[in-house]
């Protein structure tokens, strides 16, 4: 186990079968992600960026190899145990927000907490805190259609952090935003990383977005080429 590693991937391989053809995404990939890291994963379309994120989040399973989180394997957990692990440890942020249109911002943020045993009072406290952190507390009663794209993504980030996960997995979180809204979203992620110690793994096509991370990992043909992110 690498010292201070939140994640450690060992000999990771992922293959798909398409008709008679077997497609290899990764082969014997090794990777360590320290606690408190902020990584931007870049690479050409089809290079496996989202697949890697899904493996980290326990949404997909490797064909072979191991995915360890704080020293414990998650790649061989049952679906029931994986669901509990995700609820306790991982927050997900997507390109298109995935908000429920009939729910208010506060109700959308509350969704992950409905899987816990927290009281209504404690849930309301956490929702208020999460919305305050992302700077959208004054929109708690608004529904998604009443919010801009940037505001909707802030709600999505609040939803991702409301259960206080150790890692945030973000798949093209600024892909549907204009530059100004994208920068605000990325500054929020930076704050969550620097001030709250959240480990963040972000997939992005945008070099400007990647510069907000501590480091960039370029994925191509199943291998990483690391590049220190510019300040």
C-alpha cells in the first residue's frame, strides 16, 4: 500500500466484447491517488476516461486487477455493499446535472441523505451547510428550471458533498457551461479541495478546466502521462 494513498489501482485491466471483437481499454494499469489530491484526467475521446471514473466509483468492475480504497478492495464487493460504500465515501458530479425537475434545490440536495438514518433535523442542517458552501443558499426553494446552468451545477455539487464523502468524482462538470459559469464551478471545486480536504478526480476535455487541478494525467492508449498542472 502506497503511503497516504486514498486509492490504489494494481494491474488494472478493462476489456469489452463487441461482436467477435475484444476491445481493451486498459491493460495492467497502476495508479495511486493520495488523500487530498485534485487530478484532472484528460485524453482523446474513447481513451477510457469515464470508464476509469466508473471503476473508481464502483459503478463498473475491472476485467482483472484490483481497486483499493484506503487499503480495502472495492472491486470484489457485492452490489449491496458497493451501494453502502458509495453512499459513505463517494460523491458524483455529472456534465448534465441530473437534477430531479419536480424537486427544489434543497430537495435535490437531500436525495443522498434519504439513504441514511439521519433525522430530519440533521438532514436539514446538512442541506443548508452544503448549499451555503457552494454559494446558492438563497436558491434553496427554486426548482431546476428556475436556475441557470451554473446554478444547477452548484446544486449538483451540493448534492455530491452533502453526505461528506471522501472523494468527488466529476465527469466533464463544466462541459455544458459557459466560461464564466465554468470558472465559478471550478473555483468551488478548488475550495472543496483546499479548504475541506476533498480528494477530487475530474475528467475533462478542457485544458482551461484542467489548470484548476493540482496535476493533470493524460490518458492515451491505456497509459498515463503525467503533467504538473500550471498554477
